[in-house]
């Protein structure tokens, strides 16, 4: 009997959804930022003051990554001093619903 090994040439690219979950959940602060936004804390300075250990640099990296995925949106106001606010997009709300479902799954009794 001859077995034919299936060889995969090139790199397998995960689906876009898997990439989002990997990068967002792999970031220590992304889910915390989503929670802050859902609680109405949408200004970066307020976010940093609200969470011990969260730095401005890490927050900016996290916000940029979530902006790139389209999970949040940025509003810049033409004021002096400048004011910036972040809000969860409709797409981001779908992501949050999935995360809540995963939380429920994790707390469900296992048989």
C-alpha cells in the first residue's frame, strides 16, 4: 500500500478572524481597553488613570492595533489643547458580544 503524504508548500495564512483574536487577546490590555470604552471611559488620559500598570505607550499601541482592525474609532476635536476620544464601532460591538459568549462558556459547568 502506498501512502501519499500531503505536503503544503508555502505558508498557511490563518483566517482574518483568527488573526484578530490572536492579536487582540494576545495583547494584555486590549480587553481592558474594551471594558473601559464600554463603561464610557473614552479619553486616553482617563484610561491610563483608571487602570494601575497601564502606561501611555502601551495604551497607544493597543489603541492603534484596534483602530487598524476597525474595532474602535478615533474622534479628534479641533480644540486647544487637543482632545481625542475613542469609541467602539459596530464591528467592535460584535467582537465584544463574542468575547462575552466566550466568558459565559468559560463559566459554564463542564460535564
